[in-house]
């Protein structure tokens, strides 16, 4: 298990809160290269669906973020969806993407 610094631990907390607040399958948070944070949960609407990380990336991009330093996904599923990884990689080729369980324990 990786040892997260305080800023990445904050992302875990934000992702857990987003997931709990909406009782969604996933919660995600990311930090952009300016140090701003964005959190989101799974969007599951009849007309469109987004993973939590896709929603967080969309919020960051629509706010003018030009890069991503790190991202976290909290889910009980135990796996990181490919669409989530692609959303981050479109903007940041090497930013770490951490996967955590609902208790906040980082799995990768």
C-alpha cells in the first residue's frame, strides 16, 4: 500500500464524502496543478452516465484546470474503471490515480 502525503489523504476524505453524500457507487476527488480540488460522485441519469472520476475531471476542466496532480476513487467494487483512467490520462499522462475502499484504505 502506498504511503499518501497529507494532500493526497485530503483527496481520499473528499472522495469518501462525495460518495457518502449521494449514496453513489463511487466517489472521486482530484487536485489540479494549481492546487484546487474537485470532488464528485457517480452520475447515473437516463440520458447520460459518468464515473465519479469522469465527473470530477469534467468539473476541473470546466473550471479551467490545465493539469492534474493526483486523483482518488473510492468504491466498494475494488477496481478502477477504464473510463476513469482515460479521463485523467487525457489531461495528465503520469498523475497517480489511487483506488480506495469505502473506509478510506488505499488499495493500490
